[in-house]
C-alpha cells in the first residue's frame, strides 16, 4: 500500500498582496490501494452541444465509484483554457451552463478529492490543449 502526501504552501510578505504577512502550510496524507493511472488527454473545442462538445477526462463506471485523488494539469499554450464539467445526471448529457466545475488556464493545475460518483468531461473554446489526468484510488476506510 502506498501513501500520497499532498502539501500546499501559500505565503506572502506584509504589504505584498495583504496588509498582514500570510503563511499557510497544509498537508494531508492519503492511503492508496494501488489503483493509479496517468493519462494525457487532448481536449476538443466545444463546437457542438452537450456531450458532443466534450472530451471525457475520467469515468466513474470503470472505477466502480471508488473515491480517490485527482490531479488535472492544463499543458496547453498560453490562452488555451480548459473548462471541466461534471455529469451530475449521469446521462451523458452535459448542460454547459449548469454543470461547469472548474476552469484551468494554461500551465495551471488542480489536485482535489473525487468521490468517483460522476464522470468528468472537459471542453475548450480554442486550440487543442492537452490535459494531464492523474487518478490515485484511496483505500477503503
């Protein structure tokens, strides 16, 4: 069994972005069951409607709704923004206005716990950026 440790550090001297100095350091360790995957997915331009405009990043069905930690990184060029959507109805029909989850600009990344209950899809307005998708399954509690 492996352990994934995620650490976030945010700091700023007084007068930089806040009037007071900021020093925040958070760390969390997750016990993993060995189910790990890394993919590089090319995200399509949202030219159609609903899921026709989407690229599937990760599906819950192949994971048996196993929760885990997701790592997403937009490796695209400057100006290529990726919007991530969740299919809350699990019907492969995405309502773009209602199911957007997060937006990741070129070079940005996100690490967050994923319940594994809904598929995650992505779309971009321009270009064909690539999204690194890492999945780290947690051990049963």
